[in-house]
């Protein structure tokens, strides 16, 4: 049988594994930071309506520039951040993963490098690899905050073309203070200047505010967002960015023509009509997240402060063994490979209860 290594694949892909959170069929799945609430029925109806309209035009290519969608996304960002964002500042693609890929195709690539402060979202490094961008793993403190002095030193030393800052960070859950982001932006400008990508996939769940206002006067800053989490639409694949209009112009150089299907654009527009309802679910999930933190602490686990829809908990001598024990009780959480720690996504109250029962039992077994 032919294997990958028998094919003339690029050297940097040899021996590597694809991104793969297990998709197991268990009663309680709290492993991929999805929103546990299905879209409300009136929204499902509205999606059907808008998709039916779009279907009548499917013989034509979609709006290549997704003007209506970007306008509505800009309004959402303006309304929720108080910072004026317009059509020219916004770009959208199939998930923020594609947004990040387009950014690395534009600002990274062969002979260039990107830095991220790890542990962080593993796809940043994988997309770097896929786009031929060199990857630099920057440091964090033991409590998973960014070690600013060490990060500034790494930027000055490596002079990366792209700097990733994930806030709230995945898988650790903690937000990065605004001053740290500002300091890293300054360091990146002094070193190169380079593009700074603030990945705000989880910002709607944060106790604090979005960093969108920092875009003012900072043309090398990009804020990346997604409808996968707060909008409960992971299956839609809709991510977007806000930045200086020049950045939006630049990513046009690499985007595939008509990359965002008419069906996706219609669906996203329907979801944006229901923003108010969807953000109410976010409030419930924030309360559940805070409950998970409190209960995990009460059980005797350590927890990393969370501004996201998930919680990192530990510490374990053998995190993977504990992951398996929780799975044996019908609950799937995530082992991100952070030694000593696991991550649980906030689910419905019932799912969270099932998770808490499972970890209570595991704790008892261990003590
Ligand atoms: N950024 C971060 C930090 C994430 O955790 C994720 C999803 N897990 C993404 C980006 C990608 O999300 P999507 O492609 O679904 O928009």
C-alpha cells in the first residue's frame, strides 16, 4: 500500500500529523470549545429563507467581496466594541482558520517567520507550516501569562514577520492584558516592523473588552474573530478580521476568487439578524464557565483564570490517564498536550453537571 512517505510531499510535512481533536460518539462532548446550544428555531427558519433565496442564484458566482456580509459584521463590531469599524476594515473567510491562513500567505511564507507564545492555539503553528512560514515558539510563565520581558527579547532576537497573540488564550483560557499587547506591538514594530495578529476567537466570553479600539493608528495590527463560538455556528465556517483597509486590500492578493459561498454568506447574514438572542446564550455560558471554575476549585483542582468558554484544570501527574478516566464516565474533554492540565468546554448546565460528577469521582479515586 502506498503511504504518505512514498509520495513526493514537501520535506517539512514528512512524519507530521494533521490537526485532529477526537470526534468520539459519547453522551457529553466538551472537547472542542463549541457552543452547546443549537441555533434557535426562528433563526433556523430565517436561514432556510435566505438560503432559498440564494439558491435561485446558485448558477452565478457569489459576491466575491461579500459586501453585505462585511457591512453587517462591521456593524456588529461597532455596536459591541464602541469602536467605529466600517466595511473597508473587515474581511471574511471560511472560519478564522482561513483568515489566519490568508494572513500568513500574505505576510509570512518561505523565508519569513511567525512567533506565538505557547501553549496556544496549535493551528497557528500548523498554518505557518502549511504556508512555508518558519515557526518560533515564544515563552510563557508557569501560570500561562505571557512573560513580557522574555517575549520582547524573543521578538528583538528573531525579528519575526508575524506575531500571534491569542486573547483569551486557547487552551489556557486567560486573557492577555491590554498593556502587554501594546508592548508587544511596539516591540514588533521596533524589530521589523511586523504584523501583529490578535486572535479574539473567544472574546465575547471575556470579562474584559475587545482590543478593537487599539486598531486606531496601528496599521500593522489585525484582530481576528469567528462566528464559531459566540454565534454558535461552528458548522457554518465563518471567520473575519478587522484591520486597516490596507490589510484588507493586501489579503485580496491571496484569497481564492469566490472563496465564500453564496450559501455561507446567506447563512451568516441570517445569524447576524439574530445577534441579540445569540448573545444571550453567551451570557448563560459565561455564568456556567464561572460555575465550572468555582466547582473545580471546590473539588480541589487547580484552575487557570478563564475569560473563554472553556476552563483549563489540573494538575495531574498523568493528564492523559485522567482524560481517559473522565471519558470512561461518558464525558469527552480535551488533552491538549499541556503537561499536567486538561481543558473542558462549558456546556449546558446538565452537561457540566455530568462533567463535575465525573471529575468528583476521579478525584475521590485518586485521594
Ligand atoms: N482561533 C482560536 C484561538 C481557536 O481556538 C479557534 C477554534 N478552535 C480558531 C481560531 C478557529 O476557529 P474557526 O476556524 O472555527 O473560526
